């Protein structure tokens, strides 16, 4: 069980505190059971993975590829279609001089013109070009937004990562030492009950804040890892 999940009675050694308040020896202790933190991936590796694996970018990229294909087909349909054919004919007839007539070779050239270019093909080209530009802009906007969010979340997680040892190894042990000192002084009448409660409150609040920081770190770490 983590400290963030423990009830207050488990976090503070109440028996020691009660003994000190009654004049017996003993000090109260605070458990500092911080969680094992996963390391943060490098930002450049996250950038590369985002470009490869993000489903939103993949979907927009597929739309962009489809619009480009439509543009190519629309432009191809507007180009005149030229056809060339070759034929060969055998002739068995004889000429007047008695010689066999020469075989015949034929060549046909045909041109198919887009007669409705202004009303049909050009409209299809314009529509395909418009869709292509729209998907390119959509991809660029989505990419910028996702990269900005990734950097923000990574920065947030890095900040939480640096705060955790500050609380667990420096602040909380200091507050615990201050509280235990005031507990000992209170047991011999050298400090007020209000001061004792103030030091206890500071200690408890610092432990609660550490639990919140850990939760925020795990949340941000999980978000950038997905």
C-alpha cells in the first residue's frame, strides 16, 4: 500500500505521539514510502513515435493520400487520349504483269478530346486540388497541436519528477524532525500545543502534497507513453 492510500493512523505513529503528550518518552514517525517511478522517454524518441503511430495523424494522412490520387486521376482525365493502331493485310491477287500484289500495311491514329472539359473535367480538378490543400492544412494543424501537447506534458512530468526527491528526501524529513522536536518539548512543557499542532499539520500537508505530485507524475507519464 502506498502512503497516498494509507489512512492517517497508519501514516503517523499515534501511540508514540500519545506517549509523548502524556509525558512518556518516544517520538512520532512519518512513513516515506515513495513509489518506484518509471523513467521518462527522451523527447526526440516520442516525437518520432508520434509521427509514426498516432491514429489521428494516420487517418488524416490516408485522406491526404486519397485526395492526391483523386487529383492525379482528374488531371489525367483532362488530357487528350491518343490512340495508335497498326494493321497488316496479305494480298493474294496478281498484278497485270503477273507478279503477286504487295501486302498492305495500315496505320491509324486517333485522338479522343475531353469535349466537356470546361463543365466537367476542370471542376473535378478544382475539387480535387481543394480537397488536397484542405487535408494538408488539417494534417499540419493536427501535427502542431499534438507536438505542442506532447512537449507540455513531458515538461510537466519532468517537473514533477524533480519535485518528488525534494519532498521525500529533504522537506518531509525536515518537517518530521521539527515535529518530533516540538513533541519532545511539549512533553516537558517547553512549547505550546498550538505550535505542536502547527508542526504536525505542516508535516501531514507535505506528505499529502507528495502523494499529489506522484499521482500527477504517473498521469503525465502514462499520457505521453500512449
